[in-house]
């Protein structure tokens, strides 16, 4: 029996059900294998006086331990100090987790620590692995390498953690190259592609899917947090040059008000819909109805939304970042574009005027599955023992 302690600061909870659903699903699939047991540590960083603010009060009120979709999940709090660019997060996380791991180890003798994000999870996991004498794996997902890995206060911690880890995973070959460029040894990094729920994301009748949602005409869908990095503003600006199309933004975030104002300025407010944060079934319904999925991120590892759109038979218009070329590997899958409204609009118009065969589009996602993801993860972790 392989006993895995999964460390994931990116993991859903009752206040944030869509916070890292891909980490949740990966962990559930791993735990479902017959020779694997998993416990999840999903730490919550709370600053001094943080409980004075609504956001942190809700997080502080979460149960310290619960069964979440069949997984035993611990939600310890750790000290997060704002204003220091994250430089102390990993050290404080490791420090505050030691007592809990001692308790867990008394009844669950974990064999390996599986960190699911490179910062602060990675450096903390390395420290904890040394303290408890177990090997450590760290997974890179994109923003952890591109944001934290490029920031002065945390770059060194990420590189040191990569050099000290017993093994590493990453979501695309492109991210692996970025990690190597930082100085992390490539011989211990394996590409571990995301999974895909083929029972949820599949080719459906597009006309019927649109009718069930009460929408008609060309539909563009963008799935991702409403933050600047995701490039939703570029999609909104491009919509002005795609007559008659509706853009549906799925996700929540601080940029919503700015995006609403932009839609008014460029004259498309009546053709932009904001759905907020919704569950996976709703996302699947919209991707099945969409003519094109548009996501012009400034950086990505390999976005789950890309793969889910393709599996739904919906071509993508995305920026040439991260693992984009590993997904758009055939003409029918969509277009890679520069981050400029004119280029985006032109690619969308091409796909609307000559829609690719939906089964050909779906073929680009055929190799992704949660079953394959879990089996590879188990083999990787066993190989570290």
C-alpha cells in the first residue's frame, strides 16, 4: 500500500468550491486506486488581524478536518504575512505544519509527500520531507513557475526546492523547459498531463445545447478567473470585430468591474454575459454550446479549459503560451494568436466561417484522461521510495 500525504494550498473548500478543482479531481482519482491511501493537507494562510475581514473570517470558520468528497482533508491555518512578497510563506507554512504531521504520522505512516503547487507548497514540502525522513515530489502548474519563479524574493526558494526534491512533475513540456531555464535539474522532471472527464466533456448537438441555454447565434466562451493574466479584456475588445457573436465569461475575480466598463466603452455590453463561478456541469454545458473557446492568457502551464473545450468539439483561440502547442497540434483544434484584439477577432471569424469537424477537434483531447493521470502519478510516487 502506497500512503501519500498530499500538500495542496490550491484545493477547494466550502467557501471556494471552484478553487483548484483539477487538484481535487487528480487527488480523488489517485485515492481511488486499490493500492493507494491518501490524506490531504490543504493549508489556509491567514495574516495577523485577518479575521477582521470577511474573506478571512469565512476561511477561519472552516472545519480543521473533514471528509471532502471521500477524502480525509485537514485544513490547518498558517501565518501569512502580507507586504513581504511571499518570502516568508514557505518557512511559516512548514513551521506551522510540523505538529499536525506528527499527529497524522502516528496513525497514517505516509511514505511520500506530494506537493501540488511549487510555491509555497514546494519549499515547505522539502523541509517537511527532511524532518520526517520521507521523499518529496513537487508539481509545477504554470503560475507558480511564471509568477513566483520570476519574483526576486521567491525565485531562489523555488530553485532550491527543485534541486532538493526527490522528483518533480509539470503540466506541459513547455513548463519543464521553463523550469530548466530557472536552474532546476531537468532529469528529475516528468511531464504529467492533466486529466479529463470524458463523461462530462464530449461532443453534443450544438444547436440543441444552445437552445437548452436559451442562446442563439455565434457563441464564444472564455473560462478562467477574471484576473488580468487571463486576458479576458482582449477577448472583450476583439468582440467588437465579431458581429453578432455573444461572449460568455465564466469565472469570478477582481477584474469583473473593469471588464464590464470595457464592454461599455467598446460598444459590446449587450453581447457580453458574466456567469461568475459555476460548477463543472454548467461549464460543460456552455462549452458544448460554444462555437469557439477564447482564452488569451499571458501565461499558462496547460489550461484544463483548453482540453475541456476541445473534448466538447469546440475549437480554441488561445495565445501561444505554455503548453498551447502541445494541445493545438492540428489545424482543426483552433488557432494560436498574438495577444492583440485584431488577431483574436480574425481567428474567431475564420473558425466561425469554416467550422472544423467537431470530432476532429475532439481528437486533440483524446489522449487526456483522469485514469491515465492517476496511474502515472502513482508510478511516479512509488518510484521515489
